[in-house]
C-alpha cells in the first residue's frame, strides 16, 4: 500500500461567499422558484408520459418475470422521483421512490412478485391526483407501499 | 453578513456545468441556477460531451447525475478526479441521485464527489448544498485507489486496525506522558484560539 498524497487546495466556490451583494438564501430561493415555475407544464407532461411508460412496463411484468422491463421501470420511477416533488407532487415522488426500493430488492433477491408491483402502480395512479383524496388516505397509502417494499429482506 | 445575519452568495460570475440523464431534469436544474443568478451554465445530456467541456475550461461547480445508465455518472466523477489534462480535477462536484440506498451514497463518496444530494432538487435544497460546498475546507487526497476530497469529515484518525497512510496520521495507542500536563486553559486555547490583546 502506497502513501496517500494529501494537500490543501483552493475551493473555487469560496469566492462566491460575500458579505455584500449577491443573494441571501431567501432571495435566491424566491427567484429560483420563479424560474423553475417556467418549466412546470412541460415537466408535468413529462411526469404523465413517464407514468404511462411505467404502466405499460407493468403489463409486461404482469405476464411474468422480465428483468429488462424491471430495469426500465426502475429508471422511469427514478425520473418521477426527480420531477414530482418539485411541483407539489411530493407524495407521488415518494410512491415512486418506494417502487424503486421494491424493484431494487426484487432484483437483489432475484424474485418476481407482480402483486407487489401492481399495488405500487395503483398507488401512483391515486397520488397523481392528490386533491381527490384526503391527506390521511394519502399517508395511509404511502405507509402501505413502504411496508410492501421493505417486506422483502 | 447582511443586517439579518443571513449568509449571502454571489454566483453571478460562477461557471457551472450540469449533466443530467434527461431533458426535464436538466431544465429544472438549469432554471434553479438561473434563479441563483448564474450566467454561465453549460448543460449536457451526454457524458462524452461533458467530458470534452471539462477538459477545455475550468468550472466553479459541476453537478452530475448518479442515475445515468451503468453508473456512468460515478465513472465521470472518477475520471475528472484522475485526468491530469483537465482544469477541473479539484473542482467542487455534486452528485444528485433519485433512489439513494446506502450503496449509492458509498459509491458517490468513493467516486470523489464532494457531496451527494437526493432528488427532487428544489431551490432550497440546492442553495443549502451550494452554500455548504462554498465553505468546504477538506483537503484533497490522491492515492492508488481514490482521488477526491478527504472522505474523513472528522478527524477520528486512521481506520480501525490500520496504521494510516498519511504523514500526520497518529497511532491509536497513546504513549506515556512526557512533560507537564496541559492546563484546561491550554486545552481551551487549542480548540478555540483567540487573538492576544494588549
């Protein structure tokens, strides 16, 4: 084992720390939130397209084990995780995260369980329209999904 | 500091490189940095193109995606840290990740990223992390198996059961004391040095 070379270096971002000018956190978050708002509709469209992709992959998995479909569903679920929470669909993002967790565990254990996947897809459909359900109902659905996903050791 | 004591960041002259695995996420991230006042943003969907940009110009911040196929985001960070012919070997690098099990966190850390941030990337999350990165004072480590910021956030010494590989690593075994004991004020001064007055 050779010695590690350890040295100090200039942090380029350090120069952005200022005492005057620039933006405070609250100012930066306000302007960034307004900027992000400009891509709300295209992103919501993309979320719906990704959900449709997930449901179509679900049809392949209903028929039986399909590692390629499972990988594609994981990737699509991850995209929902990334997008949903930015535009007020945090619970949808959490359901997608649970789906990714489930798929990861199914892959690791080399198991196939369509019912576990199906209940997640039902959860995604429900949480895409959060206003149609009470907060208690939504939280109960999420708790159920997490329980299903983590039941695979 | 401002009158309210809030930290301030001026990113108007910062150059930022963003790599994401799809256009929607890239657009969201780009808008976040536009909102932060960054004017020079380079956005990429393809690792190869980002790598070419990294070789050509220095960036003040790189944000890469750990969700790219086959771990390409992690590999990109490792290559940036290892490439001799690029001005970004020491650049601050954030990895952003969707599903983030412990294995992803460890892989991000071992790739040489400064930090991993869980998606969704909201303006608040990103501002907090950029502020944290701006205050980053960890040293840089280059060894046979790793290149990047020191993975030890706190000085707990070398890993258990090893002698350590750094010239300033100390043994976990404490020898017999020599010389007089330090007084409490001596100890306090080591942890909280103050400028002498008078």
